[in-house]
C-alpha cells in the first residue's frame, strides 16, 4: 500500500499539477510525459528556455525501452550496470516522446533514479516522469525540500530528505555506428559516474566503442555556460594573491577533500552561504587535488556557477 504522501503526489500529477520529487542527485520538478500542458508548465515555472531538453525518469527497463527507437546492446549494458543510479542515457527517441521534452531533437535523455520515493511515485502513476531540477533556471540546484520551497513555496514537495549524491547525473549519448556493431559514446555532462567507468563497463562486456568529444550544440541539460549560480556571486580563487580582493563580507565555499562527500555538500553549502547576512560574495579556493580523479563534475558545476574572470 502506498503512503499518503505518495498518494497525494500522484493525485497532483494526474490532475495536471507539478510535483517536486526527490532523487539521489537533486530534487526534480516532475510531470507525466503524456501530459503536454504539464510539460509546458515545467518550462514556464522554472523560467527555463524551451531549447533546453528535459530528462525522463523511469522505474524499469521496460519503461525505458518504450522511449527509444534503438534500445541497443550498449544501452542495455550501461543500464544494467548503473541503474538505478545517476546515469542518463541519450538515445534516439520513440514517437511517444513529446518533442517538448526533447526541445525538438531526435534524441531523449533517460534515467532510472536511485531513490525509493521516486521509484514508487513513477510506478504509482504508471508513466515515466520528466523532471529537471526543481529550482529557477540557472540557479543552484535543490538538494533538500527547503531549497525547493524557497523558489516554489506553493509547490507540493514529496519529502525524501537530503539528496545523497548531491549533483546531477552523468549524461552520455549512446549511438550505434551506422551498419556495424560499434558504438559512439559521448559524455555530454560529467557526474559522479565517470566516462572511464562507462568505458570499462562496455569494454568488459565485449562491446566495441569509440569515445568522441562533445560538440557545442545543446543536446542535454547542464550545457549552458552560466548555470547552478547561487544568489550571491561566486568567484574561483586560483592563487593566494587573489584572496586579498575579498573583504569580510565574503564567505569561503569549503568542501570535504573526499569528492563523494564534496559532491553531496556542494549545493547545500552554496545555499547556506547565500543565506548568510551581510555576505555579498562567495569564493572557492582551487587546490591541486581538485584536478584529481573524482573532481571533474564538481569543478564543472563550480565553474558554471562562478563569475567568469574570477
């Protein structure tokens, strides 16, 4: 039997209202993929440009297969290895996928979230849910119900506590090379699952692949230059000399040295520092270890959230 909270969230979705849904990455602003008006409302409420595509969240491989024209061997290997979890697969879309979700592209991003409430909600409404982050566009992503309610005080929030991964999923495109058994893999957005892990999973399954660089075209979320920005300007400090430009009204963004913990802390700390009184700047000191394995996605988010040139 479903909980009253799941019942209420499902009733909201089925009546055309949006719902904030917890996932392991960030809270998502959810709508059923078969409700065009609800999908449109996601863009309107977030103030999100219609050229920025959404990710569809599924509760099973069977649901995922219905969303693409080519559920291929590479996609199957990656889904079985990393789902449920923070990996989005970009594949050719099926006819049932609304072009509003894909921003008119012929590909669609699909993932299976690793959160029991998200999985239960998707199963309860019996349809996949489109769900970008539940915040105003280009601002810091929400990792707790409190963060969601700051931007959307009237939205129903399915409370799943704090997000345990803390940054958005890795996004990779999976494309079959024409006429062959080889696949092209492209990392469109870094996350806690690295491109090396993806390459290893495919290679160990005997799949021939080539890793290709990302183009400048926007074909997945998180690719716009300015993104994840806190309410107070964030600056990156690359040398000790730069610290002299910050006064007592600046606050330092401090993260754990363990990248898994740092990912979980990142957005929560950005929200917390933005709420401090009399703070007009946030700064992050870039250290040598930030160039090591596991930090790519975190530094990507900080760079996109920062004031360029500082």
